[in-house]
């Protein structure tokens, strides 16, 4: 099956064909680091980390680059307020962002370039654009000449004349010196108290749109990259302006596939730093396991608006809990299995051959109903999962496939099942969940820890001769399927 993505550039779902077979070059615009990231920023991180994991699972060697914008008006302003340098402030928040990413099980990028380390490359790009007539300097501010780029506007599909007249009304931008209202800044002169770099146009710093053009191609080692991604607010002007610079400089296409996630809303309004209606990943992490946040983010297709609410988070928590409980039961079945090897019936249920290897199958279509005919054994869930992921990264349906697999596990794996059978089913659940970055085998950690705590509490109650409390705890655990056994070595527990 081919992987297909919705490409913002062509407004259609297209089959994914990487430039170099077997390899993927992918760039995701990272956050501007002046405070803790909010869960809106976490959406592209989780979504595109999942895409990266899926492409890796499909056998691609993925080079994944995501930057940190570490010089910006807001960073400078915040640093001045705190009385620290912009570099100190951004370094602090890069560290904090990396901690949040790890807590959400977002893998570190192959490279995380910093804008401030790449100024030379940006100056070279701006110089090249100037030499080719695509940039002009007005008193130390260098602008991109949008009118000279015949393709300008191709990503956002905007009506440029409408935009131009709209901008013309906004005369107070302080950019009256521009040749055209749509021209954007490539280099800006320094202001008092701001970090600056030397350049042919005087001391100053690059514009934001120039940063990603340079960092993406440098660390992906390519003129044209496969995938460029970010939140949909970046389509215009950020990505439009990136395309303009790179394509006017190189004469070649910048990226083949442009992928954009929809917003994460709160109370149906976009969550953003500027509106102040955000929740940081850190705050959410105080109330929920961040795996719940990850599950929640993936429970909607990435191009659909997702609204954050306690209700939806609680239902995500319950859903993730269902998968974890199934895995925990499987662990128990594995530990207590009466036999090791697969029976013939179990082999059939898994769809594996005599050597335990998953058998290939071809999907046929029922000529009458048009429905797909797929084997009615465990293989169907991975098939459903991949089909969903191949279809423009439909993680919502991929989660459903995992649930169907969990149902299969709950029905088919019994106390008398073989160890190999329980292990195979467990591996299928943990593998598919792992592609979504979900950790579902928490045997040694959370679940057991909770039970151990309860047992300690019951022991303390018994010591204090509070037998009513001790019995209440035993009943509470029993309701959860945990049976306590008083043995000579102390209290033991097992799952019913
Ligand atoms: P910023 O730090 O604002 O440049 O944002 C970093 C990344 O987070 C970009 O890809 C943004 O598009 C994305 N982003 C910011 N806010 C949201 C939101 N509420 N929902 C989804 N993505 C967002
Ligand atoms: Zn960018």
C-alpha cells in the first residue's frame, strides 16, 4: 500500500514518493523559545513525531530536522524584562522544551539547529537573492521583492491583489519604504540593546522567514527536501515566504510535500501565546500522565481542529487505560500460562505459519458489496492500522484499530492460552501502540505501584487493628480484579 498525504501545495492527497528511494528528508518548524511550550505547540511535535515513527516503521531512513528560533522580538523583550541576555533566556527554554518533548515521548530530532548558529548561511542566501534582483536594501533593511517572483502565493492560494489592497490600508506598519505591501523583511538593522551580527547591509539580524530556508537544507543535505511541515498558521506568510526565497535563489523546488496540522483550540478559540489562553505542557503534566495528552492529540485527524477540554482528556485517559489494562492482563497470562507453545487453533487465530511467522495475504474485494475481504484473524488489525496511517496519517482510525485488537485480546487470550499466544498478542498491541509513540506496557510502573501502595495501606490498617478498613481495601482491589492472598512470605496478589 502506498502512503498518501494531503499536500497544501496542490490541495490534493498525493502518493508519497521520496526523492531518494528508502530515504526521507523532513523539516518541521520548531517553537520560538521565550517561555514554556503550550499544548498547541505540542500538536505539531506529536503529530509529526508520529509521522516520523511511521515512516521509520515502513522502512525509511528518516532525517528529521526541527529548529529552535532563538532570536526574535519576543525573546529579546522577555530577556530585557528579566535582566538576562537573549541567549541565556533562549537556552533555558530550549532545555525546558526538550524536557517536555521527552515527557511526551517525542523523539529528539536528528538535528535541532539554532537560528543564531546559522547567521552566515542566512547572509549568504540574502546576498544571493540581492544579486539575482530578488532583494533590495533600504537603509539597512533588506526586503524580498515579491513582485519579481511569478510563483509567489502558490502555497497559500491567496488572492494577492486582495492581500495587497488589504495591506495598503494598513499604512502604519512603518514599512512605507517597501516597493510592494507584500514584500517581507530578510534582514533588519539592530536597535539599541538588541543582539546583532555584522553583514554587508550593516549590523542587524535576519528575518524569521529566512532562518528555516537555511537550516532545513543545510541539515537535510539537500536543495529539494521531501516534507516540510508545521501548524497551519505558518502557511502564510511563513512558508509562502520560505518557498519564495529558496526557489528564487536555487531555481528548484524547495519541498515536495507541505503538511500542516490544524489548531488546538481551547473553548473553541485557537490556543496561543499572544492570546494568553494557553495551557503549558508542564501544567497538563501535573494533572495527567502526558501519554494521555499524546493519546488525545492523536485521537483526531491532524487536519481537524481539536478542542481541549477536561471531558475529552478524561475520556482519553480511560481509553489509554483500557489498552494498558489489556496489556497488564496479558502480562499476567504470560506469567501464569500452563503451556509454552502455540496450539494449531492459536496459530490460526494469529494468522501465522508453523514457524510462527505471520503469513502474507492479499486483499480481495467482494464483487457484490465492494467490501474488502481480509483474513478474520489477528492480522486484520495491523492491516487496518496501516491502512489508516497510509491514508494521510489517520491516527484516529489507527487508534480504533488498536482498540479492535484489544477487544480481540480480551476475548481470545484466556487463562489456559499458551505463553506464546499471549506473548504474540501482547507484542502486537505494544508494537502498534509504539508506532504512535504510546507506552502501554506499564507493568512495573504505575499499575503495580498503585496496587503495592494499597497493600501497604491494608497492612498498616491490620497492624492498627482497623479490620474494617483492611477489608474495605481488599474489596476495593477485588473490584478491580486483584485478588490478595495472605501467605507466609507476606501478602501476594494476582489478577483474576
Ligand atoms: P510558535 O512558537 O508560535 O512559532 O509555534 C511553533 C509551532 O506550533 C508552529 O508549528 C505553530 O504552527 C504551532 N502552533 C502554535 N499554536 C498552535 C495551536 N494552537 N494549535 C496547533 N499548532 C500550534
Ligand atoms: Zn519555519
